[in-house]
């Protein structure tokens, strides 16, 4: 499996990735998404680095041209990976509101 950090560095070249949106600027939806992230994702993914934990770090995941799978990081693709899982990542059970909040949060990274 390709690591996100290697992929991001390959895509970004020597450019640094854009910084995450400061939590002080989050919308209410983004803040709710951060709570979902902490409950469902944080044990496997770092949010503000590309370094892996149990899964790839997610810094700038919605800002890169392709995810580790090679697919673009569209809401549809992220939704499919989150809800269905991929490779070693298990499926994550979320209701529609939680999913939309999580996607909003992921866009802040």
C-alpha cells in the first residue's frame, strides 16, 4: 500500500502542504465533524500531518490531487472509503449528519 506521506510528497514536490484551518475559525458543522473524527477516526489517523499512525495521516487530504488509492479526494470517494472501508480500514458506521459533519471537518485539514 502506498503511504499518504509518500504520495503527498510526490504530488507536492518540494512545496509544503497548505495548513489546516485553525479551530478558532471552524463553522459549527466543522466543529461537530471534529468530534466525529475524534470518536471514529483519531485512533488510526493523525489529522494535521501526513505521517502514518495505523492508517495514513490526513493533512490536506481534500487538497491533494489523489488519495493513496490514486482516486481524487472527492466527497463521493471519501464517503465510499469511510462508509465501506478499504484494504485494512474497516467500514465506519455514521448517520447522514455525522458523515456530512465529518466531510466538512476533513476539508479543514
